[in-house]
């Protein structure tokens, strides 16, 4: 039976996990969260984000599940008025410290993305969510309704997420799946190491994730009243690494192949809240 988002045990378990991950991601330098480069002015947004979001100057932007705030800071440097929301107080404290060190204004709010506070409703031109987002939500419909409520009429959601084909796989050689494509979960997992700190020994390594098909996510967006503008499936991603079976190839991009053929690694969903 599907666990509901209000299940306090699941929320507490995942909050503890992300608190531990946040410590790991700021305990020394790594190629994904390079604090020194961020403080020196490096922009952390990838080309696929830039292409989908466009110019954000002057926009009110909600960064959903913002983690330690790197993208928040990059968006603020581009002239956006940024609010980052995350379930982990440890991550948010790190984000606040980094934003202060970078001398950029960012507001951080602790909340579950599937139940965002009504103080955020109707305030944003753009909601941005990037990789490893919606599969933490038990019910993608609740997630979509919550995020959509924060958009102004005419506001836009830009969701970048791991493709459900790649997120179900645990090995390509030999091919092996952790669960079936239509198995939404919940999946109770214990994992030390993270996508950015492979050798980390986490103080809290238990987590609960969910697997949502692409059709389920798109239907959730439509049912939330959003107008889906485009869905783009990507067979490559520009990132140092991911938590999937994708590997970096000589051109520096991450791909996952069965034989010579690349699988979809991520997708971009762009959807608007209709205007009044």
C-alpha cells in the first residue's frame, strides 16, 4: 500500500538522511559541490538548465529541494529573487552560510515539497527543481499540486529529473533492475556514500524513495492544473556524476549504454500555470 506523504516516520527518516548527506557534501572539496569555486564566483547551473530556464533576471524563483543552495546562489547572481526550500535544516543552514559568504540575498525555507506552506502560494514566476527530486515524493500528484500552488498565474515549472528507465537499473553489465518499471515503491534503502561523495560514511544511511513512471509524472502535472509545454528526454547529461549507472565518457558527458546504444538518462518537463 502506498505510504502517504504525511507519514511522519518516512519524513523523519529522509530528513535525517539528507542532514547526513549535507554534512558529507560540505566536509572538504569534491567535484560536484566545489565550495571554493562557488565562493570565487563560479556558476553551478548546467547547460540543460540554462537552455530550459532562459533569462531569470528580475524573476521570483522557487528552487525546490535546493539542498545546500548552490543553484540558489547561481540564480541569485543572475538577478533572480530566490527562495530555496528543502526538508533538511542542516542543508539550509549550509545554504544560508554560503549565500552570506557569496554576498547574495537568498531566502531559505524548511518544508516538505509535497506540503509547502501557504505563505509561498502564488508568489513565484518560476519553480526550478533539479535531479533527484520527485522520486522522494510518495505521491507525485501532491508534489505537483504543492509546487503549482506557489506559481503566479502564468508562472512556469521547470523540472529536471532522472529518467525512470535509468533510475530503475542497478547494473548495465550485466543488465539488472532494482525493481520493475511500474513499481512505485516505497523502497527502503540503506546506502553509504553519495553521488557527490562516494566514500562518505553517513551517520544516517537509511532512506525511502519512490519510482514514478514518466506517464505518472506527466499526468500529475496535468491533474494539478498545469499546462505541459514540453517534455524532453536526454541520453546525456552535463554533470560530474550522478547516483545512477551513467558514466562519464571521453567528451565529458555522462551516458548509460546497453551495448552501443544510449539509454535516456534524464528528462526536462516544462509546464505553465495558466493565466487568469
